């Protein structure tokens, strides 16, 4: 195998490894953000992030926004 073919295979493997690493980083990011911010449904955010990445990436930005949304505190109603 010529040296240029070996170099091409190495470049291809590095590109594939980079794409896989980027996909994993995108899948983990909303869940980590939600856990760090103390989101009450942090596990649901993490699962939603992975599910949207597996099924087409369409709702991933929505899950990212959900990771930043804080649940409003319940107000005590005094009558």
C-alpha cells in the first residue's frame, strides 16, 4: 500500500472520530447544563437530548432551551 493511501486512511479515521466526538458532546451538553443549573427534570432533558439526536436533530435546540428554563417557584396563596 502506497504511503498516500495510508495517509488517506488515517485522515478518514480522524474525521470519523471527530464526528463521533462532536455527536457525543452535543448529546451530553443539555443534560449537563440542566444538572448544573439544578433543573428539576434534568434527567428528562438529558434523555430528550439523546432522543432528538438519534431521531434527526430537529428538536435538539428546543431541548437546549429547556435546559436553561427555570421552573417558576410556587407562590403561597394566603386567603
